[in-house]
């Protein structure tokens, strides 16, 4: 069994992918997802393909700010990945989901 890349995240992998056959909707991505389950890296892999125009919604804007923050950071441990980065995200009208407001492991 190959150990899960980030054991803190659990045994299920959920991927949100662009809805393109060139990049994501192809045999290579499906084979890789199947391989991750077959080797025991994850118990389950779920693929979601996002609808056309999704890059204009609030979630994608916040995610883009988060990714830009991560790309400017040096991350050496899983714990550093979870350090608060919300200050780099654009403001939203609604509070974050409850599962994102607790500390790691809660």
C-alpha cells in the first residue's frame, strides 16, 4: 500500500476539475483515479466536473486568492499548509462553512 499523500486529509479524495476533455475528462485522469484506489492511497476518489462559466463565481475568486497566497509561500510541513490565509481572500457576504472555522483535527 502506498501511503496517502496527506494523511491528515483522510481516505477519500474529491477532485473538482474543469469540464474539458483535453485536460481532465480523459482516460489518463480516470486511470490515475482508479490507480489511487487500487494501490490503497485512497479508499474512494470522486471526480466533479465544473460547469461552463464557473470561474466567475465567488468561490472560484476566493480559491484563486488562496492559491496565489500558497504559491508565494514556502511550505515544508502539512501543518504549514493549514496556517490561516483568509486575510488574502476577497471579502464575502456570508460566513465560512462551520467545518472551515475550527482548528485542524476538531
